[in-house]
C-alpha cells in the first residue's frame, strides 16, 4: 500500500497523477525550527518526521510505502511558515514584494519499518513583482493565503504575483513530481507502469 502522509489537497492531486491507488494518512507534528537550524536541514527533518509520525499513528507495516513532504518559503535564511493572522500574512507578503526567494520542498519516501528511507530536497527560486498594500489586503480576503507557507499559493491567485520561477513548479505547489517518481522507482513502483494499466 502507498500512503501519503499529508492532508494537502495539492499533494493528493499531484500524487494521483503518478499512482492509481494510495491512502491518505497524515499525522500532526511540531513544526517549530530548532535554534540555528538551517532551512535545508529543517525541511528535510520535517518530511522525515511527518513520515515517522504517520507510521506510528496509523501502525503501518514494513510493506507500506510512505510518502511525506514539507514545503517552506525561505527569504534569506528566514523560514516563512503559514501566517497566523492577517498582520502576519501582510508582513510576509511585504517582505516578499519585489524580491526573489527560495521555495524548498523536501520529500521522504520510506517503508513502514523505516529500514529503507530516502530523502530529497528541491530548491526553486521565485521572483515576486511589487505588491501594494491594497493587493495584499484583497488577496487575504480571498482566504487563499491563510494556510499556505509564505502566505501565497503559486497554483492559485498567488500566481499573479510571480514574475519568474527557476526550478520545479510542482515542488513549489507541494510535491516535486520528478523526484517522487525517481524515489518510487527505487521502491519498485513505476508511475508509468501504474498509469498505463488504465
């Protein structure tokens, strides 16, 4: 059984393009960065801890293949998580306005026994145009940024703020399709073979 350790509808949609059958079994973890933890170390740790928490919570077996992911928006060395409220979202979007930032999406693919664990971290660069305070307020009023890292969704209305992206669009959305495919192949799952059965 393939398990997606995430409740994200975006990750569900992306994974459904690669495999026909999987179960969604998320688990909550503490997502607080450690003191002095580097962003790349943080996102990889988050993906692995999400996988481990899902395995423990749902009592998954060594035969199960678990996919977990974490996406963080990084400005300089600062990790921008999900906004707590409008003021927090406004502060983040003002900081991103007219600047380039990185989106780091890590994945962890492992078996339920955790004796096979593979991770990858995909870094994409995203360039924002200048945003006005009116645009930020209107964007917040749509509800879209409330549960998004960095307070925007590139696949939604937030895409209108993006001048350029260098890297993986699917990774910025939440699940790097290329890397997931490569790791699934290592675990004996071929997305092309899976989808060609239809």
